[in-house]
């Protein structure tokens, strides 16, 4: 192995653009892209952008930090692709809480096969907000996904058939509460984009006509009945439902959850799978302990993910130009 270390790393502008572009392709809550980047000679700083906060949907910034964790993971994968050992520090400066991560170059190394595969998956990953084919993820693939999140100190709960109805009820209750909030619907509406419009947010073309949770966002009127519709539980059978857990529940845990989540999503992409999120119960803070309790898990749920195969393809979500993301 080359003995060159981070102390002598000097990345070119092209290298830095490649790292930043990979980080910028990460998923984020309603594609808000809540990060800012600062270039270093040896890597990239990732800062929280609170101007892109969603105070109704995400009042504590948990989803925002999970989003920034996904960006940090992609930056680390890109540094590995360039032939350096990625070194990542989370919340490195207590005096600057908006600096969430530094991703820098360690010793030189040859890119490894798995890292190269994950790097190639970055531009192909999509959040699938449409209908799934009625298939389940096989056990071998699930073990790969478990291994991906375990690398970051997280774990997965695979929701089985006997808990599916309970989860459907929880999804329905959370969706109703959000749909009945004018402030919530207004905030979501600000991040929906017509075709060809904008450089952030969720394109309407990524959504279908089916009601929640098939399309993943509360954008349609819900019926007045209080009980969950049978089709919600039925729709959940068309995919494998995973819940991502961490032992702790502070900003560091949220960032690590984001890294685990992106590792899982890239791994799934390599297997020809797509993912969507059903995080409404986690955005209703009082429902998070209820979810952990009926799943009989000791930790804190950070993401509810549906994994499966798509019935239709969806377009990529837009991204802001990089020059709008970099800090001076």
C-alpha cells in the first residue's frame, strides 16, 4: 500500500467536485437537500443548512440530520473511489454545531470492489414513490442489508405478517393526523414541484394517483373513517417492510442512522431493488415509542423503509447546482 497519508493529500478541483456531487446525490427529506459543503485540501466538510428546515414535519431536525448522514456516507464512498482511505469525523467541533461531518483522505489504497460497486450505484438510486410489484425480498438479500446497517451500529427489524396489520393501523393514524393539519399540508405542498420546475423538492411526476401509503406522501384527501383501510395492509405485502433502529437517539445517532440508511439503499440498488419511506409515524413523535414497543425492540426507530421491485420506473429528483451548495 502507498504510504501517502492525509497530511500530504492534495485533491484537485475535479476530485472535490466528484466528491461533492456524490454527496449531493444523497436522499433527503422531501428532497430538501439540507446541507452545505465546504472544500478542504484533503476532503469535504458537511454543514447543516437550517434555512431548508421543515419545522412542522421535522421539528427536532432528526430527519434533517439523517439526510446529512446519507450525504456524508456518499462522500466517503467517493473518496474511496479516488484511491484514498476515507476518514470520517461526526460533529467534530463542539463550538460549531452546524458542522456535522468532515470526510477526509486517509492513507492511499486501491479502490475495493464493493466500494466501487456502491459508488456506481449512487446515480441510480431512487426513492420509489409509486406502486410495488407483489414480491418479497429473499433471505440472502436481507442478510446483505442487515450487514450494511450493522457496519454503522444500527440494526433492522423485518416486519412480519403478524405485525403488519398493527403497522398499517399506525401508518393510517399518523397519515390522518398529518392530513388534518393545515400547517403540515401547506409545508409539504411547498416542496412539490411540477414537471421541469425547480432544483429541489419532489416532482409530481414521481407520484401516482393512488392514495397514501402507495405514493409515500400525504397529498390526497383521506376518507373520514378512523379505522385503517384493508388495502393498506394489503399494499404492505407487496414489499418487505424494514424498520431501522439505533440504540441511542441524539444527533450523532441520527447521523449514523443516515449513513446506515444510505449504505442499505445503495446495496439494495445493486440488487435491482427500490425503496420508499413510510416515516409518518416517526414524524409524529409520540408514536415512535409505540412502534418500538409493538415490534419489541429496545432501541429507537429512525426510518421505516419499504423494499421491493417497482411496477414502474420513476425519474430522478432534481438537485441544486453545486455552486449553490458550496460555502465560501
